[in-house]
C-alpha cells in the first residue's frame, strides 16, 4: 500500500547581539517535536549573520532529529517490536522474532 505524507518544519531564528537562537517545530499529526539550537559569534570574527543562522538552524535540526528518533524507538516498543531494556543506540529496526 503506497502512502505519501508531507511534514513541514517551522524554523524560527532570533538574533540578539552575537547570539542566534533557532527553534525547529515539526507536527507529525501524532506528536509535536521541537528542536533547539544556538550559535554565538566570536566578537573577533566578521559579522556574517547567515553563518549564525546556518549553525543555529543545523543544531536545531540535529536536536529535532534525535528527538524524532527517540519517539520512533518508543513507538516501536509500544508496537511490540524490539527487545526490552535496549538502549536507543542499539535499538533494531523492524519486528523481533517471538520467543517460544
């Protein structure tokens, strides 16, 4: 069965002095996940706001990615897949074989 979804991420960037804060929000329809990131310009560096935007946004997307992965692992466990007591990094994809 084919399925197509479109998820949109809302990215908000706020610059205050030498610091840029980013907030990335994703609504999956089941959960809303918010990633945060920041960047601080060294006062000795040239003032190029785009660089701070890119760094803060990429860090917010990384945070969002990690949270979405944890949510997926939780959903996998709730669906009866995976092994009990496993840690996030070791969580397998797919259904586990029932133990007799």
